[in-house]
C-alpha cells in the first residue's frame, strides 16, 4: 500500500494570494488614462481572461458586479451660511462634521432661520425662528429617492437616486435599445424665495450616489457605477444637464487586476455658477467603502481584492518555494527537472511529482517521516502567516482638490482594514491611518472530508481527491492512497491594530503596529498631534498615541474600563467625549452588552488618561443613531449642551396577550444633557415625538416618530423626526414651544399588526 501524508495538500488548498510572479497580466502600478471606449473594452477583456471570469467569452465580457448598488479642538461644524434675513437667530448649530470647513451632506440643515428637511420624496422648508411662529412654508416634490443635501446661502443641492432606462445604439443598429441602470441626480435650487424654491439645474449621470462635500462655494460629489457591457457597447460615464451632455470625464486606471471594477466619477461645481459647468474625472478602481475629505484632498479607500487566478497561482508558488527546498536533495533535483520539462502539461507534471513524493515517504521510517512533515507544516504556517499580513491591505487613493479643480495625487497601501472615515486624517501634508488586522496565524493542514471532518487512518481516497489535481483515468484507478491521521494543529485567529503615517506621495514614513492584540478598533479620533483610539474585546482600552514625530508614532498612555465607545468627540484640547455601549461579565465567562454609555475622558495627563464621568441609558438593546452616524451627535461646549437620539429598552421582556408574543417597553426620543467638567453628564430633559411616553416594539426600527437629529437656534432646541419637528425651551426642556407636523405619509404596511 502507498502511504501519503497530509503535506501533499499544500499544493491544492485555496489561499488568498500574495504577490504573483510570471502571470500573464503584468502590472506597472502607474496611473494611466484610457483614450477610447475600445481601450476600456480591451483592458477589461484581458483582465477577465486573466482573472478567470471570461469562461464562455464570445465578444462581450461577463459582468463584474461591484456588490452593493446602493477637527479642530472644538466641535467641527459645517461652513456657516449667511443668515436668511434679519429675523434669524444670532447663534445656531450646524451639521457635526469631521473636518472644520468641509460640510457634509445630510437630510436636514438649518441656517438660523429656516429648517430644510427631506421627508420621503419631498423637500420641506420650515420657517422655524422665532419658534412660536414656526410653520411649513413650502413643500417641493423631488424625483427619485432623495438621499441628502447641502445648503449655502440662497442655494441648495439635493442628491437623489433613481432607476432609469437609458437608450443606447448597438453597433450599426438603426434604433436605440433600452438599458436599465441606476442614476444619480444633483438638483440645484435657488431658494432666495423659500416659499417657492426654483429648480435651476439638474445634473445627472449613471451610477449610484456615494457621498458629497462642500468647501466654500464648491460642491464635490462622487458617483459609482459598475463597469459592464451590454452587448458590444460599454457605458462610459457622462454628465448631463437635464438631457444634454455637458461633460465626458477622462477615465484613469491602474493596470493591476481586481475582482470587480467600478467607475468612480469625482465631480465638482460652483453652486452659484449660472452656466452649466461641471469639472469631473473618472477613476476605475476596486469596490470602495470609505471616503474621507480634507480641505485639500479626497481619499477613497477599499480592501485589496485580487482575482481568482491569484489563488491558483499561489498554491503552485508555495509548493515550489516552501515545500521543495525542505525535501531531500535527490528528490528536490528530480522535482525541479520535472518542473522545467516544457513537454509536460500541468496535470502530467503533478502526476510525476506526486509519485516521487509517494515513493519518498514510503521509503522513510516513521520517525523521520513525521519529523519532515512537522518541519514542513511549521514552515508553511510561518510562510502563510507572513503572507496573510501582506495580503490584508487597504488601498487608499488620494485625489487633490482646489476650488473645483480635481487632480489625481497618489496611491498608498496599508495593512489591515478601516473602521470608517474617522480612521483617516490629513495633517501637515501627511495622511494618518488607523487599521485593524485580522488573519489566521496558523493554517491547519488536515485533510477534510465533505462535512469538514478528518478521515481516519486506513480510508482510501483517489489521487485527485488528495491533490486537487486532475489525473488520467488509469492513474486514478491504480493510485489509491491511504491517509494517516495528520499531526494535530490548531488554527489561531490573529487580531491587532496599527497606525501608519504616509507622506504627500502616499509612501509610509512611520508606523506603530500590533497594538492591543486580540482586540479591534471601535473608534478613533485624530486631533492635532494626537490620536485617541478605542479598542475592545472584554474591556475598553482608550489609547493616547503621539504623532508629533510622523516617523515614530508612540503610545503615550492607555485607560482600561468596561464597555466601548463607537464615536469619539473632542470636548476641548484635554478632554474627549465617547458614546458607545456599557458591558458586563456574564455567567458563561464572556461579556454581555448593556445600554448606551456616554463617557467623559480627561487626557491632560497623556500617560494617565482618566474617566471623569459616565452615564448609562437603558437595558441591553438600547440604541442610538449617533453610534453609527456622527451627524446625529449635537454638542456645543459654550452652551454646555449635548443631545443624542435614543431608542431606549426599559425593563425585562414580558408577554403581551394582545400581541400574542413577548415584548419589551420602549421609549424613543432625544436625551438632552448639560455637560461640564465639574458636574459631568446631567440630564436636562427628554423629548419624544410619540403620542404616549412609550411605543410598541414593532416601531423599533423605522418609526416616523423616531427623533434623528437635534439642532438649536439661540435658546430653542429643535428635534427632527420624519413625522414632525418640535421646538423646546433650552432653559426648560419640558416646556414645548411649538410642534410642526411634517407631510409624512404612513406606509400601508404599518396599518397591520406585525407578528
């Protein structure tokens, strides 16, 4: 009988690839520009064939889907808009943004006089100040699915998505044919007369809306579109004003292969420009998931995702580079001779190599065989661990912007993945990045059965089952192999965190790696020369990291407390506010999540940060939109004011005979706090938009009365939900000044009980 060890599996187990050598699809990593649609088609055809996606390729290309179609020390705020008239408030809040001077689009805005909000498919303008006279003064029907808006003085840009049927001509066809796609609209309104907004422009292009920003009078927006063919026609990005084409952006790309290609069109316009002038460039990248914008640059980031052919190539390279050098010299020489024999195809080559390995193991005594196997397995484990760290990369593209001009800057790569836009920060011409790295440090080499179980000794399998390589039918019949139980090995999941500093050319000049092993980043905030970072597994370490020397980041101090923070916000230069969840140890030895937690940290002594105060809201399941969206977080230090929306779970579950199932009492609204360094968090009051104090649990998500934003004008606090706006006295939160019902139309499914 022939004895074959588990080591033969190293040549067939699929792995995420590292750097690929001798591939037909060579890359330069240089930015290039397509000169025609034909060049785009040729590139994608070549990429599809190289990537293994072009099976059955007949002149078009198989569609590569992109997936989802769809600070200064003070609170950074949106750029100030001019007061609408003399009746405006002297002091008012604005959208909570990441970078001072870079406004972020939201579904609600205010300018100290008017509140602008999107209610389903309507733009609603409310004359909100003085609050006693508050009323809706206009409702404007919007096309498609409005996402958010930007407001600048008497101009507004509304970003909306829609489904469209786009006509196109196939080559030498005599009539246009329909093509279904997503479309993004940018509706620009003149709101000089708030009672009757005037649509002055409708910029639109194929694709789905990503995000937008406004710097000064220039709005920047990004639209993503899957790169695909319909017949012989490729749909290249083009920007229209209504139905007229006004721009065909140049398309730039890197020639490195991706599993998916996505057009990212970065466009800008002056919101006050009367002419139809849009500046735009398109970059063909992988599927992106993070956008960060400073006053000088747009950064688009995504996980590196090589095509399937890298998997196959990696198996072969690993066998020759790791396994063969550890074999006896005579076997090594014979394998290299077979490898270099150009008359053999891949299957024939592997059949001869596997026979050599079988004979080698059969001729060895058991101790030497096991010693060799152990050595190879250990070497492979180290090899894979090192490669995993190299493979888990985030790609960051830097695009320079200046008064509407758009110019590609550079591309960088860092290990790990980003949590959100707050993982990036542009400071003194350097990009600071915080990432979490996750990978398996040891990869078990066990032979697995259909259910993932290990076959026992003496089980016969075919050569193809063991090696993963096709063999001739004669060889398959003659070569039955008996597998010994593999040497037990335990896979270890590795997790840690990193901080990188990249220079203006996106080259790494400083790094701090392997922070907080076995934990991941929950929140980060870069402020000046410091990074405040929260990681979590069982406790919440708040790290203070010094970045004053970009080439040598270092940890200054850390604080370990229960719970974690999902969002960090500066109180002042020496204090940080955190909002997240409280935790506690459970009876099974793990950690259970409790309610929403607010924390105030003192970082004046960077080597010894302290928690000055905390406030916990509700039972397990309690939630706040501010945990996921910083725009839902309202803080003003001058007013000692902190407001967050909350869905609070109150008490334990109980059986409701009317509903016929177990439920919980819920409260939804806004918590209003006074926050000072001396007194910490003090509840000033709570505001709900529900008719009663509690709500039924099937309104937990998507309730029209769920408070989503808070804002103030002078001494009046306004809370906004889909169904209404309430104005309350900031000096006496329980005193309601005005309630304004919004034109929300209840979906029909709310008319029926939800079981």
